[in-house]
C-alpha cells in the first residue's frame, strides 16, 4: 500500500479541523464541499475508508506519535 509522506498529513489534518470549525459556524455549502474533498484526501493518504479512521491513522503517523500508542483504540 502506498503511504503518504509524513509532511502531507499535518496539513490535511489541520485543514480538516479548520474547515470543521467553519462548518459548525453555519457556512455550510462551499465549506461542506471542501470538507468532503479533504476527507477524501485523508482517506486516500492513510489507506482508510472512513474519515474517523483516517484521522486516527494520521495521528499515529505524525511526527512525535508513539509507535505503541493505541489509547484512541483502547476499550473502556
């Protein structure tokens, strides 16, 4: 599987969160389309099919992430 260069992921994650804030503020139409584009890019870059899984995968691939840090996935 192709993996995104680590330099690409922080920008995609930051863009996703910034757009999410704008979407919550009510500017839905053009922002929503861009969010879908960023979600798709994150999924392709991480080899996932769901944006939530893509964000988790990106988090684990970002610089400074612990290789064994599965706290997001741990059962409660």
